[in-house]
C-alpha cells in the first residue's frame, strides 16, 4: 500500500521470499503503481488504496504510509480480512494503537509493527547475553539514531500534520530498543525537543527513561547529524557495544562484549537481510496462525512512552507513566 522508498526495500524482500508473493501494489496514482509493479514483479497495480483491499486474492497488506495514515488504513485492511504488517511507529498515538489492536483481535488477523531490527540474530544474541546476565545487572542503556534531512526537502517526515519529527521517525527505534533490552516499562520520562526554524517538527530530540531501581535509558535522535547509530548497554560487570543495531549487515555484523575489563568481538555471520527476515517471520505467523515475536501490544506500549516524552518536551517537566496507563485495555 504505497510506493515509498521503504516499500521498495520490502518489495525486494518479497520478490526473493519462498513464503510470500508480490501480488499487487496500490498508489495514489495509477502510473506510479504501474511503474512500481513492473520494476518489482507485482502482478497487479491499482490507483486507489481501497481497490487493493477489495481484491480477494490479497492476503497481507504492508502499510508504509505516512504516520498519520497508519491507523485508518490498517483498520480498513483488517476489517477487509487482511493481515497487516504496519511500518513503525504503529500509529501517531497510543489511543490509535489500541483501536488497531482491537480491530486485529475482532477480525482474527495478524498485526505486526515493522521493527525489522528485532528479528535479526544480532538483536536476539544481545537479548540472550542479557538474559544470562553476562554483563551483570544492566544499569544504563544509551541509544542513538540520527541522520541529515534537509528542512526544505518537502519530506513527509517534516510535516506536523503527518505526525512527523525525528522522535517518531528514528527516536522510536531508541525507545523500543531500550524497553526491549531492559525487558520492562519505564515509570518516568523526561524529553527535550529542538524544533526546526521553518518546519515546526522536532529536528533533534533527547530523552531519559527511568526504570525500576533507578535504571536509566538515555537516547538522542536527530535530523541534523551525520549518520549516527549505536547502542551501549552497561551492566555491573561489563558492557555491550552495538555499532550497527538498526540495520545490521546480513552477511557479517559484529558487536563488542566486555566483561570484567576484557573485551571480545562477537560475530554474527549470515544473519540474513533485515527485510527478508521480516517478510519471512511475518509470513510464518500468517501461515501458522501464530502470534508474532513483535506483538502489537508492544507497539502500543512503545507509543505510551513516546506520548509521554512528547508531553514532557512540551511542558518541560518529567512525566510519570502509571501502571494504569500501561495495563488499561
């Protein structure tokens, strides 16, 4: 659904998958959809999103539309009986996430947020090391994700009405990773946004997440830096440094494990391309009618934290995340 750049990455993964087939693509204009279909081997092309949903041969919808369109079109797809792989963040706020999850349950369809890094063996290996307490008790996690985006580019990520901004685009990765690696939800957040001179979205966003027993998650995201990415997980006995957490190489990616002052490089060979892993995992969930490793409830909880960070940035004050907001249905 849509022919954005990210859709092209997924289309290539679909083309190479043995579990899924690139069947149909829809765009706002038929010529754009037709060109996309021809380039990536789709059988059909449509000039309306709704027509895609009305095609009985379509089993799965991939929704990479701008953030403000995630909720409405995902729910329409679920109501049409389609499974949905939706780009991150799952929606523009937690309330929309809740509506999407309810629609998936009501229609017995699989809904997954497309945090593709979560499915790579590098991420799974880091989680395994943390479960084994290899670096002791984790106390601090630092994460960063930034790149340069010209404020005059007209990119949808710079539009406030489209739920743009660097927190929603790349900061959401940092929030997701910090929550994932701590394995719990924060109780308190503090956010700070620096907005553009012309486009009023956050061009830089930094945040602190406070977890139980004073554990800290710290992140920075930006549209105004050179390519910046990395995670550092610091425990009582050592640390883990991941230089390429978001898009690890499919053939060879490495990270550093340091325990009691001794460091070694951990190699992950042939872990698979991130979008191929994503397509295949989601396809297996659909074919076997099982829950995804990236449960949609996790997308909702991630958005609860992001909503709180936004409130904090607006008010300049810390925002508590109560158990009620985390556990309500």
